[in-house]
């Protein structure tokens, strides 16, 4: 594209700056599931995601794994769900903050299985994972690249992964959807830019990003990070964002989840 890239701000501050930037094609923001969840959790933040920003291109999608400490007396997902039904509210699960994928994957499991676990929030996934490994909080949904070595070493027990199908990195584990049809909670990352950006600029950027993501080198780089390339047409990506936002809004509302 002949342009230099810079990293000016991150998180909700960066998204707010992008939403209010000049629509000249020079401002992009990378975001994911948490941005959709924050539409509900932080409603008065100065912008509305799908009003003030427009879809540009998806980049990657990755599954999580459900892992338990060896002290949990279950070896399979059906056994674990049966345990939760027998002992509602006894078992805690660790997560990296309200509205994060590791949190909401747990809430989706609770809702779809009709079980109860207590969510315990930590300041980031490293703290949550430390509590899982130490057995202080014996259940966690975690990223596959970080939890797979712990599963292999026997420090935790893997029960399932969160994609629609089994994950190639942990093919021995079932997808949750094999037990709870329709369950799917990946982590996605994609690009957006100011909503008033001319459609021709958006289309040009979509084509350029898609070409990079879909190229052999791009696919290989994304897979090295434990994710899969996410390639969609521009209308399909826009529709995906809207479905994701609506699904998370319903989940948050039904679970009565509030900010920390």
C-alpha cells in the first residue's frame, strides 16, 4: 500500500481514537471478541462499535481449551458436566477479566449445559493460569498454545476445545460441541476503521489484508501462533461482527454479567 504503520494506542482507548479519527484510510484498529462484549459492559464509552467503525478484514481465529486441575475427579467432559450438576456452585473457574473470551466461554458452557460454576476474575490470563496450575481455582478455559504444554506435562487435564470441530493442535480432545451441539467460542481478531471512510478505500484495504492473510507465508505465520487464518468477503465479515455482537449481548444479559 506504500504506507508506514504505527502503533499509537491499545485497548478501548485505541478503539475510541480510531472511531473518532479522520476517515481518510490512514487509521485502522485491530480488535476481537472483547470489543463486542464491551458494547454491553461499557455502554457509555463515547462510541458505538458498529455505528462508528466499519469492518475492513478479519485476520485470525483460534480455539480455547477447557482444562481442569488433576484434583478434579473427572476425566471427560460428560463426567465434568455431571459433577457440576451434582454439586452446583461448588466449583470455581478462573478467567482473565469480565467479558474476556476465557470468561464468556465459561458462561456459555454454564448456560448451554444448565450447570453452575463460580467465575473468579484475575488480572490477566497469567494469574488465572497460575491459580489453575496451583489448584486454587481448578477450572479454566485457556488459549491452546499456552495450555497444551501443561496438558502434555500432566499438570492439568484437558477436557475439550471450543471450536465447532476438534482442534488440530489437540486432536485427542473432543470439541465441546460434540457434547453440547451448537457450542462454539473461538477468539477472533480483525480490523476496523472509521465508519465514514469511503467504500473504495475500505474495499482496497480489505483486498490487501486478505491477500496477506491468505498467502502461504501469512497462513504459516498465523498457524505458528496457534490460530487459523480467517478469510471472508467484506459483507460476510460485517455480518459476522453483527452476529457476534448480538450473541454476546444476549449471553451477557441472560447471565446478568456486570463490569468488575
